[in-house]
C-alpha cells in the first residue's frame, strides 16, 4: 500500500486514534479529511492544522451520513482511502440497567451502521481512484468479549464479519483492511486500569502493517490474545471476561 499522495477520510478524527492517524498521514504528504460531532474540537484542530479539512457529522444521524457522502462526491471525488474509525462504548450490566435503549442505538449506529452506510455510499468514489482502500477499526472484543461491554462487543464482531465479506466481494478491486487495536490510552478507556498503549504507538504499528498489505493488522497484545483464543478459547474468554 502506498502511504503518500492519498486523499483520506477518517471518521472520529478529532481525538484519540483518529487524530493520531490524521496527524501522521498529514506528515507523510497526504490530504486528510476528518469527521467529528464536536464543532469546537474540530474548529480548534482546523486552526492548529491548517492542512486538515474538518467536517461536522453526527454518525448516529442518517441525514448527516448522506450529507457527508454527497460532500465527498462533489468536493472530493479523488478520495481513495476511507478509514471507519469512529466508535463509542458504554459499559453496563444488563440486569442492573434495564433502560439502555439510547445506549444500544448510539453504539449500533456509530460502530456498525455508519461504517456500512459510508462504505456503500463511497464505494463508487473510491473505486475510481488508484491505491484505493477501506480500513475498518474493530477491537479485540470482536473475538473475546468482556461482560461489561455487551453491545460494543456485538458491534465490533459485526464489523469484523462485514470487513471479511467486503474483502471477498471487492477482491481484485480494492484493498480492505481491518485494524484490531489492543487497549489504547484514549478518552473512551480512561476508566480502564489495564495496560494501555498510546495512540501514536498504535499508529506506528498500523502504518507498518498498511505498507506491507497486512489485511488484518493486530496491534500489541491482540496477537497473543488471538493465538490463545485459537489454542485455548476457554482460557482466553475467562481472561478477558472481567477486563
């Protein structure tokens, strides 16, 4: 995969993993567009990084997703890489939280439905351009769930499966990558006391995998976890259950 001279759309790019990706891609000579739903954060980034294009978009709203697709079609027809990075996670125990409808919808819409809609809507644009690719950011919880993040695990498992199917259907037409991070030090994980890696460390490894066309890029301890899950699935499930 060629890592320079691309035009890249990154969802959820105003902080955390998405922002670290955006900054690195800019440094490497790419054009980058990020989305987010915090106008203040986006405007602040636009001032700090003038080369970065920001786009206000709430991925839980179908109208916002369709407006983003039209914006790319009309203003960025040379887009060749889509990175579905945006994600939200709510931790709760179902018997103790019977009214979680709003959390369920937000996680499903942000983590799974939005990537599917964006991918489907932008495929014609991506396919017209050289070095085209899709990157879906999933999670180790797609394979080994933890009990406090039921819907998050479901959405990431679904996105993993969708990514595999995309890879089959788009074979010889474009590259489809899955980035599978270990625990990353972001706002979403601030209450988690486990060992974390920095977004910058994740991006280092991500870039190496992207350059080598590794279609499943397992980051950090995910490599060991997936191996353990294959060899001793009950041990892996027990180990991750209370994380």
